């Protein structure tokens, strides 16, 4: 009986949604930096991507605006470029060097969707259709899929990137699926979307940490992001991350820090400011004012409040024109129209170092009265521009004039002294002053999905669940006990019946008149028997063909299941219905990830220097 009670308790716990004790809770992933300083607008602390089979190591920048993994292809370096171009761009990804890289047929999903619609029609309705019409339709589907699989031309996988287009950035990506890892000791995810780029607008590849899905044209379902895939496979506790860019002027070159599903409490000074994510899940915050303090005194660089997006994809600070003019006057910098940069010569550089200026950004949000100061020393603005921004290495000040309010941005230079925590489970983020302590030990904390639930509420719920579990377990125990008792009685009854049937026939003697025996008979047993086993209704399981990377936006939490394209049991040319690679089917909160990045193809792009063989297509 104990086993029955334990089984009942286990079943109730599962129905109530409580975690199984055998399922380990996910912990944050601390992504190791590459130990290199890269970029033609830095230098910056980069991170590593291991893409393909065998893994190819490329160095990339963290992008809070992107939800994709972008790598530079061989076409990103031409014969006329400097010899160190491949290394300066973080290494080039060779598509034909990866056996696991493949290009999906971007129109195949529509064909599969049509087949699904046919299969979901009631079988009796299909029977009413003429046989010739059914066979003709099946032939069209098989032929279309065959043509799609064999003749997948190169233009089907090229889409515009759609990243920071408001800032004037552009470029196209060649998209396919491959295996991706963030380090030697970190897990590898199969069949992740990877974009190959050649544009100079993004000089290095990108590690996109935005968890939004990507919606490709001709695909009926969005493709999950890398962070969502980690969460779906229980490799991180939540859709969240923490990032700081690092710099070369602190602690003998402080490397960047990226934590997925948590944060490192040893790296920042906590504050009470929490900001809601924007309507498009962007990191928009209010800049209350900007001030400067130096040996020459204090000065206000901006007193009018404005909103700005935090975006690590770009190195610059895009500020209102009047604020830029205040920076020009305070630092003596001059805008260079040829390069589009504020260039700094050696004389000015030495002067600014001697003044030891600190620039303070006072941040807040629209509803809170909490003010948070992020202080940047002049060294945070002392960067070096390289080819192709300029012909010769030149110091520059990472300031850009915002054309309008849609361009105001606090880029990677700002995150050298700030620590960003983005929590997409609760649709908010925080920004804190980076703390510099050479002896501090890492203190990585997870961001849990239920961490905002009061402790007392958690205890009362657990008590309720335990009470229900015990009650049902007791009820099941009584039912099982009753079943055993009735079964024993049934066995005894059957034994008696068998014994009676084996006795010789018996005819009672005539009874005396008036005797009670005349009005009675021998005792009898009415035994009901069950002839044959209980028959179950016949169930017909309809094979369903589903498109890969199906993403459903109706759940409360992103959970992972997998699916395959199944062979239909209808007949015909089944060899064209080979299973798709497994895809993660994921759900997410309807009030968190409200944005899906659209990637319409802008123009045909030729990649003369790029070649590679995928599983279902060839790039020329």
C-alpha cells in the first residue's frame, strides 16, 4: 500500500505542476571572454563563438539589440584589404568547413503547411472527393517539395539584418542552421540560426542576447533565439542576462563580463532604480542630466531630460545636438566630416588626461523619483579608430549627433562603467555603477522566474499542495484496499461456485404436507460472469506534419519539447518526406517578449568570394 500512496503522491505533484526532485534547477551561465581586445573602434573585450562541426572559433561583440548570432564570412575581406583583415574582424567563418551547417528551404514551410491543411480535413470529407483530384493534389505536393529540396538557390537565404537601422546601420545576412557554443566548457546547441555577414557596418560578428524570436519571410513560425533555446533546454534559469563591457584602463585591463540567466553581484553597486522594457522590448531609460567635474571646475553638459536606448551593439553615445555642442566646448573636440568622428590629436589627448575630467550621467525613469548616477572618467572616451573608419590609427571621442529622438543611444562606451541587468521574465531592467575591486570574488546569483513571489505566499502554496496530495493519497489507498477486499471475495465466490458445479446432481425428497420444505429450496448463488475482455474503442491517429522551429506565444513559461516531421500514412512518394532536424518548440509569456524582428529581403546580394555546401543548398 505504501507504493500505491507514493505513486499517487507523485501523480498529484505532477498534476499540480510542482518540480520533480530528480530535475536539477538550472544555474546561470557565465560566458568567458575571449581574452582578446578587438574592434576597429575600441579596443573592446570580445567573446568567443564556437560554430559548426568541427567547431570554428570566432570572436564577436555582445549585442543587446540583436537576437541572432552573426559571424563574418570570407567575403568580408577582399584582396585589396589589409593582410590582417581576417584576424581584425575576429576570424572568418568558413561555411564549407562545417559538416553540420545547412540551409533550410525557406519556401518549404508553405508547402508543408498546405499538406497539414489537407491532412486535418475529416477523412469522410476526403472520401467524398474524386480519386483523381486527391492524387493530383498529392502529386503537386510531392513534386513541389522535391523541387524545393533539390533546387534551393542562394538568394533564398539572404535577408537584411534589421539591426540599428534607426542609426543608419545596414547590411545583409546569409542565414542557415548550425551548432553553436559560447565556450569550450559550455553546452553546444544544435540547429541554431546563424547569420553570415560581409558588411563593414558591423566589423565583428555579434552575440545577440535579446531573447525575441526571428520571423523570416515565407516561414509560418518564428525561429527561437539562442537565449530562448538555452532556457527551453533548462540550461539557464530564466530569460535574462547581465553585461558590462570592460575596459583597458582599470585593474590592468578589466575584461568584459556576460552572465546568462543571472548576474554577478560583486561587479556593481546596487540601487533602487528599475525600468520597464519599452514597447518593443528595448532598453530605454531617461537621462535626467549630464554634468562634468574636473580640475578646472564643474560644468553642466545637459540639463534637459531626454530618453535614450542602451545598446551595446554600437560603441558611440548618440546625444542631442545641443548636448554634443556642450561636449565640444568642454573638451575642445572637433567633428571631422570625412570620417564622421570627433578625432583627438596627441596634444589634446594629453591635455584632457591632465584635466582628469569625470562625466556623470544621472538616470531615472518616467514614473520613479529614484536618480542613479553613472560616472565615466575621460579614459572611457579615449578610444582608437582603425581601418576602415580611418586610414591610420587615430584617437577619437565616441560621440555622435542624434538626428532625432529615435537615435539617442548610450552605446558600449557607456557600459565600460555601467552594469546592465535585463530581466525579460518581468519585462524590466536595471543599470548600476560598475564596482572596481581587484580582490572581489565572483558572486553569481540566478534570476529565477518566481523570485518576485513573496516567501510567505510560497509557503502557503506548498502547504496547500502537500495537504491536497496527502488527502488524495489517502483516498487512493482506501480505494485500493477496497479493490483488494472485493477481489478476495470474488475469488472465494468463484471457488464455491466451482465446488458446487463439481457436486453430483441432487433431487430432494417430496416433503410432507404442510412442511416448510415444500415452500422452500436449497440455497442458491447468483453469479454474474464477464465473458471476454473489455474492448477499447478503436483510435485512429492522424499523422501530422509540422514545420521546424515552431514557436507558440500563448504560454506562461518557455518550456522545451521536440518534434519531427512524420511520414504520412497515405501512400505515394514517401521518400521526399524525410524528417526535419529536431527543433525546439517553445512558449513564452504573452506580456514579456512583444517584439519579433522582421527580416524582409531588401535586395539581391552577390557573394563572389563565398562558397559552401549545405545540406540542402549550395552558396555560390
